[in-house]
């Protein structure tokens, strides 16, 4: 090709491309490593989460007519105590994954910018999940399998506490299934990315793959537990799982976390310049 000072135009273009790449990554690293910038990026998710929780507490769901349920026994199951309580759900879905991801990132000396992006995507996953679940519950107004016992239905109206009455009309989709799926599937994506390099160089590769799937099993069991206590039907749980898993996968991919280097060494390799020009 055409040469200029011993360098081909192709070499010069490639060099300029890598210079631009280095500048871009350096600028992005500084931007993502800034705590104020991280907090400001987090605000929309926090607003959505707080708004969704407020709406869930005060807005009434669609008042579906009880006579719409021609199969009376489908809403006549007894009320049983939750196997996974609300506190348990928060720990399983959000607290435990956060602590595990922080610990692994610290042990691997992960770049701050990647840690910030991971937790930004994690918070956006929570926000999207809460939003879809609350909207779905309020619009559907689906009666729980234990509706009659939960709201103390006498054939004409409910006599239970207003909070219990509201909750008895919010079966679809399952909030437990969606939250656990969102947190656990996000954790599976994280583990897949962090362990794939190790699993390719060891005889324990099958064990690593099972470790990646373990969080999904936890979410699966949380969903099943909701059917055992008659708080949800299987279709409620399935839709909740789909919502949570979809939110986690979309947010992980939309932030480019599959391709973002983890350590400083990987960053150096990802922007290494071509040979002497």
C-alpha cells in the first residue's frame, strides 16, 4: 500500500484506531470509577424501585369478580405460612448475590469501573423487575389460590384486613419468583464470566459449570415453595421467572459485561498496540 515515512496508510489507521481505543477506555474508566457519577447513574433505578414499592402499597389491584372463577375450588385452598418470607427473599435475591459478587471482585482485583457497571446493571435489573411485577399484579388482579381464606370471603365481600384483601388479589405474576430469578440469574451470568477462564484450564470444568447453574436452582426452588403454600399457581411462578430472568439477561448484556475486561492485565491486553510501525 501507499507508504508515508516507512509506514503504510493501513498501519497508521490501525495505530490511530488503537490510540482512540486507549483514550476511550481510559476516559470510561475514570467516569465509571467516580462515585458521584455512579450515584447519579443509579438514581433513576432507585426512583423506579421506590415508586414501584409505593404503588404496590397504596394502589388497589383490578377488582376481578369472584364469580369469574367458575372453578370455585381453585381459590379455596387454605392459607399456609410462607416458606420464604419477604426478608428471606430480599436476602436471597439481592443481599447474598451482592456480597458474593463483591467478594469475588475483591479477590480478583477487578477494576473499579467494572464493579460499578456490574452493580449499576444489578440495580437496573431490580428496578425493571419490580416495575413489571407491580404493573402486572395491579392490572391483572388475579385471585390467589388461597383467596377465600386469605380475604375471609363470605360469598359477598371480604372481611380481612385491607392489606390482606389487597394482597389476596395479586397472584399474577409471582413477585417471589421474579425477584429470585432476577437476582440469581444475574449472579449466574457473573459467575459464568468470572469462572470461564478457570474452568477451561482445569479438570474441574464440570464442577464450575454446575456452580454457574446453582443460583438458578435456588430461584427455581423459591418459586416452587410459593405453590406449596398456595400463594401462587404454576403459571404465576413461570411468568415471574421469565420476567426476572429476562431482566437480568438484558441488563447484563446491555452494559457490555460479557466483553468488558475484568482485571488490569486484561485491560492492557485488550488495548495492546500493534507492532512497531
